[in-house]
């Protein structure tokens, strides 16, 4: 795999020419307009300026831990109907067993909203969000926005993006998605994958190469080159969905007769059209990949970029496992002992669990290939277990018809319904100290469901379904699928449209205002949020120095997902795995803001603020009643990797958070979530911090600085009767984003 250190030209879809060596009859500017990404973005841009995009999407999609908050936010802003097709799937809180009625209450909320506002409702266990979108929503040349970070349908010619809920709210209110024109990086494929190598292997190889250096961060990955033709539609989909883990903005692939066949199989032939770059296309970078050189891969805990070949791991077990332990101490803050070296038996690594599931692993070809490897074997009667989750009921149906389901069950594997739980810790949580291998999307700490705050730790490595099956056939000892010498049968897929026709509610875009929305006791409105004050006093209530902080660490997944319809209830879990004292500290400071809102003196409820204000008044005597906001902030080196969940930001705001301070934001979507919840996305240079956890910070004239588009803002650390100055920046903000921050949140911005 080769990363080019300059831009490149792609000539006739085949030849890569580094920009410095190019002698072509078109300018760079003209060639840049010949990418597939440019053509799609241009067709959806409403600004008239391709440098400053204002995008309107064709379709929206959400699942059942995001759609309640999104619709509640839009309702508060005057929503009367869905202006574009909006699909509400139920694949995350499908297990209506924890928390009483609250999960099914959310589902009924979704169904009644689909009726009232003119949407589509997919009942639990029918399909995971992204498989339904592939089967029923994707169209070549279109754009889809989803409130899940793995919203990626580029292999089917659809440019899709995963964002926090407020960006979907904007689309529901006929507003736009505003971004600068992103860079476009060519992912140039050549060669053909060797037997035993699946899409997860290719994806992990890419992630391991580009995540750490930010090569494609916030850019569009455009898959081109002769190697694309060697990949089936399912294979391309399996690579595409994992592009999220590179921190790219979106993805798009050239299309061909294999994608045309996909649309025909699903009864939507009209959704296909050929997409390919122009004769000469310019890209801002290029990742050149020889598919024939990729071997079965494994991403060790605790990140998809922690990659090795399986052969490399097996040959260097002790060294690599020792390195994993060192990285684990950073990820786990040393709170629990962690080792995998006790899993080595007679020189081989023993695995406790295998899972093939969800939008990445639950595809038809993945499961059929796994069954080919397992056929005639068994997973054994020891600790090792294997669970398989087909990504949709139509896939499940075809596996039943072609005999694969029976083949799997005979081995001792368990085949379950379409559900995203294994990806975020709501199902199949391993035992303490157990090691799970999964064809799912992420392996962050505790994302498998264990709780380090309770002294528990299990861990996940990511692998392709084929090598998981080879490991299962070897009774749990880690095995590469290249060791399988049998035949892959390559069964053909047949799609049964009647399954969805019989169960999915589709309003056909017709709203029925007479429908009453069905609420449950856990579904709460967003609390009132104040506008940005003239001056801010903020207490630092958490300080995180991990190289990257995931959204799972900011607001945990798993058991907390049932509370995402309850802003105050969910907020109690904020940073619970990373900094359990955060909530108490934030709520203590929030008392002062509540006092200000009620016309009371904040010093009466937060006595420690008295000495802070005395110091402030020495230089700023005018700061006080009517022009002061008091709240909290956190520092993290690089927060926001992973999920699109808006609650990573909104929970901080609900608890009185006014800002994040970071050296860098891991993803655009997390920074957008901060802005949409009225939080200042401060940036501070890397190095020694001018403050520490527990310090008070003072930002005079912060509202004016936002209004006047100041390049930098001066803050002060207030302690020991002194104010020590430091500087933060906000980065680029659109006029609308500034107004959202000034008004306190997107709800206030849109409130009628």
C-alpha cells in the first residue's frame, strides 16, 4: 500500500500520475471538477459557490437511539412534516428487556411520528439501519444523511454522511448542511484479493495505514482503478462501511455492471447509473492498494487502527500482546489489570468468542463464506461461542432457503435476528477477561459491554468473517482463513421484497396531522438552555490527556442507549467510564447558572466562586449581574473519535457545559455537535496547559468576540488572586454556526 505525498491525476481511470510529473491538456482546477465526488456535491449544493457548500440531501435515516431526540428537537422548532423521505429504523434498542417499557415506547413514538409527519418506519429485527438503506434507499448520484457514523453507501454510488442529530434537524427544517468543499483522495485499487481475504481485511489494512496520520481526515475517499471490478457488490459494501474509521467525511465508488445487478436484484433498476471520473481527474492525495498483497488482518484492542496480519500476530505473540498491554494502560487509565498473554496455550492464542454481525459483517456473502469454512466441523463444547446476525430479514430468509442457516446451526453457532447490539455493547457481552473476535465496526474500550468502573474488562479484536469462521473451526484458536483449502460456493442472492412490503410502514411521503404521537414516561423534552452571556466564568471539571478520546468515553453506549430519549436521565452517565466524578463536579457548578437564571446571587449557591469573582473584579469591575454566565468545561487532547451521537455534546450542555477545549477535534461531526448545542469549540496549542482540572477560567467579552469573528480569544486562569492569560481560537465558523452559539443551541436558533 502506497500513500502519495502530493496530489495526483488519474488518467482514463487507469493511470496514476503524480502532480509534479503531469503534462496534461487540462488545468488542475478543471481536473478537480472531474471527480465523482465533485459532480455529486455540485448537484446537491444550493449556495452557488463550490468552495462554501450548502447541501440539501435526498433522504435521511435514523435508528432508535437517535430519532426521538431529533424529532423532539425539530418539533420544538415547528416541524409539521418531513420534507424529504425519512426512514426510522429500530435496530439498536431492539431488546425491550432492560429499563421496562422505555425501548418499546421509543418504537411507538417512531411509528406514530412516521404516520404524523410522513415517514418510513422499519420495525425491530427487520434490518439494521445501513442494510435497509442499501436495499431500499441508495441510488447512484444521490446523497443520504444519517444520524449514525457508519452512514456509508458509496459502493452503491450514493454519497452518504453520518452526522449528529442536529444536522438532520436542519434538513427536516429545510435548512442546509454547510461545509467547505472537502478534499478528495483517490483510493486506487488494483489486483484481485487472494482466497480467504474478505472486505474487513482490506478495510483494516486501509485504516491501519491512514488513521494515525490523518491522511483522509474530513476528506472524501473516492474508490477508483481497475481493481474495483474484481470486487463483488457485497465486498465493496464491506470495505466502504469501514471508511468511517479512517475519520473521512464520506466515500464514493465508481460503479459498473456488478452494482447495476445489485439494483436489479433488489427491484430498483432505475436507481442505477454509471459513475466514473472524467478522462483526467485531479485528487488531493492517493492511496494505492494492490489487493493481491493484502492478507487476513486483525485489529487488536482498543482501536480499529491497531492492525496486524494474523500471521504476523501468531508469529510474534508475546511481543505484540505486550504492546497491546501498554496501549491498554493508556486506554483504561490503569484502572483495571489487562492482559491477553494468559490466552496463549501451547504457543497459540485462544479466543473466547466470535461474532459476525451488523452493517459490516452481516452481509450475505460474508455469512455464506463463513458457512463454507465451517461446514462439516463444529465450534466445540468448550468456552468458545459463535453468534451470527444477518443484517436484514431478507438476508436471513435467503440463508434459510439455500441451506446456509442449517449448516451454521449444525456447527453449534447461534444465528440471531438483525440487531446492532454486538457493535456497541447491548448483546453478547463476554465474560470478564474474555477475548472476542468480531466482524463488526469498532473495538473501543468497553464497547463490548464490560464496565471498568465495576472492575470488569473484556476486549474485542476486529477480523473478517472468514478468519472468524476459520478460528471457530479450530475450536477457538486464532486461525487465518488462508488456512482453509476448501471451496467457496459463491451462492447467488435472491431478494424477497414481500418481507418489507408486509411489515414496513411507508407513508409514501403523505403526512397525517391527525395522528397523535405516542409518548412514554422516559421521553422528555430538552431543558431550557440560556444564550451565550457577555462574559463567561468556566470551571474545568475534567482533564483528559489520552491521545484520542472516543464518543463512547464521553457518553457510553450499551446500557445507556435506552436513556437517549431522556436528556437529563442520560446526562447522569456522562464521562462515567472515563471520569466518574465529572457529573457531580459539573452539577455543582451548574447551580450558579441556575441561580443567575432565577435572578439570585450565584455566590450564595457556589461559595468558591466568591474568591474567583473578587479576583476578576480587580481588572473587570463591570462584570456581574446581567452580563455573566457561569458553567463548566472539559479539556481533551483530541475528542470525538467514533460515533456521531449528538449526546456526546448535548449531555455536557445539559449539565451546564459551555465549551470544550482541545488541541484538535477528532471528527467534523463531534465539533458540529458542540456547535449545534451552543458550546464553544475552543482550540489551544499542544503543550503545557495553562490550567488544570478544578481551575476556574474567565473569558471576558466572549460574546462580542464570537459576534465580531475574532481570530483569537483571550482567557484567564483565575487562582491565587491572579489572572494568568492564555489564548484560544474557535476555528472557522459559518455565520449560522456563530448565531447558533450566540443563541445557546440550535433549538433556540430555530424556535418560533
